[in-house]
C-alpha cells in the first residue's frame, strides 16, 4: 500500500513537471519519463517482504521457436547452473531466473488443444527445481515484480533485451574461442520470439549480441550493461536473453549439471497417472522395481541396482527423422526384429512403445511383432487429454520408459537423451539404459549415442 502511495504521489508531481517542460508528445515521452523518474522504493515504508528484495535482478530468456520440448529442458539446465553460481556474488544476491511460458511447439500436433502460455508447473515440480536455483514461473514473476509498484501497472519494463546470435566465423584461426560482441541489427527481424509477443512486457533497449561461449560469460555481459545504469538503487532490474540455446554449458555432465537435472522432477499429477498406468498394465511400482526415488532429490546417492518393471521400452522416433536422418533411422521391420531379439534375450514378452509413428506405421510395426505384447499410453478421455496437453503426454511416456527393465532409444533424439538421464538418476546399470536402435536389423550398421554416467 505504501509503495503504491509513493507511486501515486510521484505521478501527481510528474504531471506538474510535464506541463512545466511543455512536452509536445506526452503519450510517447511519458512512458520513458515515468520509468526514469519513478522513485526508488523505500525499505522503511515498504512491506518487509518487498524490502528484502532490494536490488533484485530478473533474468528472462527464450529459445529459438522451432526447437523442441526436450532441448528446451537442456537450455534451462545451462541457465539454472549459471544463476545458481551467480547468486553467490554480492551484486547478484537477489537474482531470479524467470521460466519462459511454453508456446505451441512443432511436435505438439493436437490442434484442437489450447497449448500456448503454459506454465512450467504444468509439467515440472517447481518447488523441487527451486531448491537448486532461484527460479520463478512466469506468473510468479509477474506477481512478485508487481509488488514493487510498477510505473505502468500491469506492464513490466524490461531494461535490456539481448538478441543472441552466432558469429559468422565460429572457428577463427582454426580454434573455438569464448567471445562476445555487440553488433548493429533491426529489432523487426527478430519478432518471432514468444517472449517479445508477451504484450505485458515493455522493452526499453533492444541489443544484438554475437555470442560464443559458456553461460558464465553472461555475467560479463550483465556487468557491462549494468555499469551504464544506476545499480546503487533498490529498484528491480529486468534483463532478457533471446535465442538462449546459443549459450553453452559451463561444464556439461559435471556435478552441478546433474544437481540441476535431478531437481527437475516431474509434476505430481503426471507421476500419479504414470504410476497408475504401470500398475495396471505391468503390475509394477517403485518398490517392486527397486528404483532410487527418495522424497527429495537431495537424498539421492550413487546406486546401480535398479531392476525396473518386467517390460522393455522402445523409443521409436519417426516423423521428420525418417527423411531428415535416413542414414541412421531404421525401418519398421528392422525395429521389430531388434525388439523381438532383445525380448527373447531378456526373457520378456512385453514392449512399451513411445513413438510419434502414425496409425498406419503402428499397424505395420505390430504386424512384425508376432507373439509380442505391445503397449502404448493413451489418455482416458478427451477431458484428460485437454488437461495434460501434448507435452504432459510425452512426459508420461518418458516416465514409463524410465522404469522399464531395459531401454532402447533413437539415435540423436533429445527425447531419448532425457530418458537416459532419468534412468541414470534412478540407478539402472548403464548396459540396460544406453542402448540405440541400429539402422540394420543384423546390427552391422549401428551409430550409437554417447554415454554420460551420473556424477555425485
């Protein structure tokens, strides 16, 4: 209340000053003028919960629109590790990483579903993630920053937007060097960003930045930009990075990477549906499978004795892979032969199929899987599908695959990568996890995915 009273008083003073200055275009000039002359909040008069947030820095980000769900999860880890380290430095003690709202992605094909402006809590356990890094879901960000008293409420001013882009020559002198460089560009060329389409955000300064290197270099960018502003006041500051997939991991696969990854537990409602499905179709649960799943990820430890449920999971990527990656994507017959052989070796009869195959492709695949029990997940009703969205259904597929006794994935698929990671966390032997479908059924032409074991 006190914060808003200060804003109201300042607005009255502002009108007097505008008349005195004889501003010719108050509609245009008022926006920047209000922002520049809004008084600092006073921790003596503002509520304690707001006063404690003095000098708060919000970091927003977005990813190239065509990128998929599972690569976006990896981009989050890069920035979460960065912010987790950044908050330990004096100037950034109150830094927050704001999770970008999900938009309809290329692989979310259910056109009858509303799949824009989805929050991360739709798919992930935000509280679990927050125990690793200071994050806010987008609605939490809008609520928290509004408590400061926005000059043009409910609109949120973004101090600087950095449009990241690649260098033309990434291997100058034959070597890859970390570097960045501000460059000229036109904002109109970069309107595809979903973050820029959020009408509630007011961008004050749009900058193009050639960037090549790891996430830690973003600190230098922030410090350079903040040096030109008044950083001694207590007002919140908002920065945004577009095309954040350009930023690389500081140290991929190390302890911090795995802490951030382990914290990304799925939303409770998705886990519940997957658990019920596994019990109904495979008569199994966490206890029977002997997987590692303590109530909190912080209690996980080195473990390699998970058994999994009595079924094999196969992630079979079709769609654009059939044509775009023809050299490594197997035929349906080849897939069926490899599944049958592995089931026989494991003395199993059931395969769970996580795939984007068409109905016609599924019919052909099942015709090759004689004396095999194929199982797929489907929602119980249209109402449930509307609630889960395509992203939630994909996660349920991943959960079920993560609990299988044996997993086979698709070469260079990020969907497969995320299952590998989940199974590493739960404690499966590597030989039962890091498996890839071969192009040929006789296994003579076989490109394998990399193996990256968990580190504690």
